[in-house]
C-alpha cells in the first residue's frame, strides 16, 4: 500500500490523501496469481487517518462484501433476480438482508445451510423469528 497527500489539481475537490493498494490473490482453481491495483481517495488528513487506518477501512469494506454481498449474490441468487422495475429490486434486497440478519442473530454462520433448513419446513422461519423476540 502506498499513501500520499494530494496536491491541487486532482479531479476530486476535497481530496487530501490518495492511496494505492496492490492486491495479490491466488485463484482457488489454480492458475497464475492475480494482481489488482485499486485506489482510494479521502478528504481526511494524515493526522485523522493514517495509512494503517485507511488499510483497515479498505479491509473492512471487503469484510462487508464477503459477509453480505457474496451471500446475497451466491446463496440468494440476487444477480439472477427478475425484479427490475419500480421499488421491487429495493424491496426484495431488503427482504434478503432481513433474512440474513435473522439467521445470523441465531448464531448461524452458514447461511446456505440455514436457508435449506428453513425451506424444508414452512413453520421454521416463523419459529426462528419468535425465538428472537423473547
């Protein structure tokens, strides 16, 4: 990771710091390592956000991506959703988030397994919600 203070002229009016992050990963299926370079721009000066703190923020973003968005995309098939007009996409995404939150509140870490468990018996989701209300 490289961080620098930003001088005037960057097309981000309030930018104070710019960070370059180089990510290297090894694909699960083998093959060559992959390298990706991403950039972060912030209005926070170095005394409020050190490079180490900015790295923590960037990792925190991927925590959300892996814990929520990946579950929504893969387990719930969000990318295949046919809801595309009006408020439907927002409502369906909110319902998915609600289902994930309810299952996580019960201490479950494998959302796919919990989804299958609840799908087998229609009364189970309501029982789970009732158990959280106590």
